[in-house]
C-alpha cells in the first residue's frame, strides 16, 4: 500500500522524468492518468511501475511506461481473456536504458539485479539491453520482465488491447494495486 | 516522381527533424525505414508525408509521422480489406503543431491552407488544433486529413494494422508513390 503522500511524491517525480525526457502529457493526463502500479508488501522503488495510457480501445493500446532507476516489474504474461487473445506488445525505449528479459537462451551474468530472495520468480533470463530507439516485442504468453538502468527508463508501449487486471505473475502471491 | 537526389535530401531533412525533436531512431530505421509518401504530379512539400513504421503486426501498428511546415496529406479513409476491418488510429503530436480535420461540424475559417484548386477534395472540415501531448482518434471509415503548422509536426500513430496501399482518397486520381 502507498499512502496519499507517497502517491503524490511518486507522481511529481514521474512528471519530472517525463518533462526531462521531452515527452509532453496533456493537462488531463497529468491530473488523472499518471497511474502507479505497486505490489503489496514490496518496496515501491524496487518493484513497481508508472503507466500513462493515452489510448486503449477494443483494437489497440498506446501508453508510456516509466521505471525509476533500478526498478523492475514482476515477471508476468498476458493470457487470453475469454474470447480475446492475450496482449502482444512492443516496447520502445524513448529515454534511459532498460534491461529486458524474455523467453529464450538464458544470458550469463545478466545486468539486472533481481530483488533479493525473489530469484525463482524471475525465470526468463534472455537479456536484451535497450537504449533509445531500440525496441522489444513480447510474444503471446511470453513470460517477461524489465528493469531500468541507472537513469531510469521511459518506454512507449504499442500493443493490442490492454487488460491489465488479468495479467498473470510467476509469483502468484503478488497483489497489484493501481493508484 | 521524386528522383534519387530529391529522396536523399528529403530523408536527410526528415532525420534532422527527428533529431531536433529528440526522437531516437535505430541505425536500421535510419538506413531503411524513413519512407517518403509522395503523390504523382503534386509538389512534395505541398502534399506528402514521411513515415517511419517501427512495428506493424496482424494486431497493431506504431509509427512516427512527419509533415514538413505547411505540408498536408490527401484526404483519405481506411476501408475494410477483405475480412479485415479498416484501420482505426490515434495520432498524438510529439513535436510542432498540426491542424487535424475529420468528420463533424465544419469549422469556420479553418487554419489550414488547402492546396490551390483542390478544395473539393478536402471535404472534412471539422478542425482540431493539436500541440505536443494532444491527440486525435480517427474513427472507422472517417475521412480525414492533416496539415502541419509553421514548424512542421511529428506525431506518433498507434493503430490497428496498417495496410496503406488500400487507403482510399477523396481525390481518386491521386497516385501514391512510396520511396
């Protein structure tokens, strides 16, 4: 859980990142669409995300995704939801650097630091290092996770329809809160 | 038609716009994906587009679209293609200013300058002025066109699958060349 003061601080800090990266948000987005994804009982700056979804229709989705320096998301995948195929997504770095992990040949000595004691919940170890202009496409049902480099990272996600609340996590005890 | 020298100049100029706007392209994109859309027998800087498509799958598409100062695209729409529904798209300005026209109540004294003698081919006159952070969603089969403001405009397009060669133009004599 994040209290209101923490949420306010995170939003203000996120807005600074967007401004420094030269990514314009509308007034409405600034006041209502800077969403904080946090996990119960996990330090926010270790694991968490900021997401600004600027469009999400029944056909496609576009959003900006921020990780603070060293922050990561829990490994997850996007299952089918009813008759709807799971989400496929392309993440393109706009600012900073990301270490992206997906399925495939595991990379030796990965650059990311997996949160202590959580190694078994980060099973995809095929690493791609992404700098501005680089992108990574996550396949259907591929288990994936990202960690920001030392300056944090803002990426653009273009995808099929997002249905975040149906995402499945390798650590199925993770409880996601969205503020 | 644009000769090789003209194409080279347009690409170099486009790359300058992307760099000035802080939008990173990969080396591969710079060498192969800066596509020039031109119309036969129409001055390029009056009507034309530069498009960098960074992803286009059977489910979604993401691209950067550049119009040089005052340049516009021909009014068009995206029809169904076989069993595939026509494209729906969201255009979000990253740099510069756009005058966007779609269906709806016509705006008096629109800001765009319609190319001389072509008035009847620009039928959608509902104007939306877009600055960085603003966006416009084009509905299914909506006739639409854009014109850049005095500094040009770079926008991000997030959409369902793009099938450009099936686009239909209000001026059905327009012949699109893609370089």
